[in-house]
C-alpha cells in the first residue's frame, strides 16, 4: 500500500541529497571535488603525513590490520632518516589520523607536534615488535589515550579561561 507520508519523506531525502551535492566544493575547473572514503593500502603506503601546522612529519610506511575486527589498527609512520637509513617507525592508532583532500593533493593529518612524536614509542624498521602481543598494543594505546586526555584537558582549560573573561 502506498503511503503519502512515505512519498513526502522520500522526496525530501532526495532533495536534500541534490542540495548537498550542489554544495560540494568545486575545483579550479568547476567540477565538484569529492572526498574519497576508501583507499587501497598501496595508495596509503607512502602517503605524506603532516601535523595541524602543515609541518611534514613523515610517510606511512606500513599498516597493521586487526583481522579479528576487519579494520586497520595502526599505521606505521616513518620519520627521519635518509633514503630509508636511520628511519624510525611509530605505530600510531589509525583513528588518530584524518585524510585531507585539496584540489591538488591528498595527504594524512596527525594532530601531534614533532616533539610529542619523538617521545612516542617507536621502533626500527628492521626490528618490528610483535604486533600480535597484547602487551605491545596496550602500551601503544595507553600512550595515545593519554595524549587524547591531555588534549581534552587543554581544551577544557582554554574554555574555562575564555568563559572567565566573559563573566565579570
């Protein structure tokens, strides 16, 4: 049985989708720029990683897959070195990264300054830790959970200071 209310809801959803598509950013050629939501691992490997200040941190060298849950658990960020010599890898939880698209390039963003990255647990590319060891993953996750808590506390402090300036 056809319901008029369902037809109206469907029409509204379709109109919203059309309006959202028209609102998408446009490139220099006037064509809409679309954000890619899926990548091949070979595309991500070698992709440049920058921080929020647009400083180059390194490149994604490899990924650790959680086969039980069917997801990328960590990206191995390669930092420093020359032609692969002296490079240090950092296993960073995948959810710490965001993908950024511009008209000209796609890169990965990590909200971390260079000094904090140097303090993170890392390893040599020829001596990977046992990524299946729960103790290893707990250590890495603990470091990044602590960072998230520190960022949240800093944001709270900024808000408190801002509010205190508003209230006489």
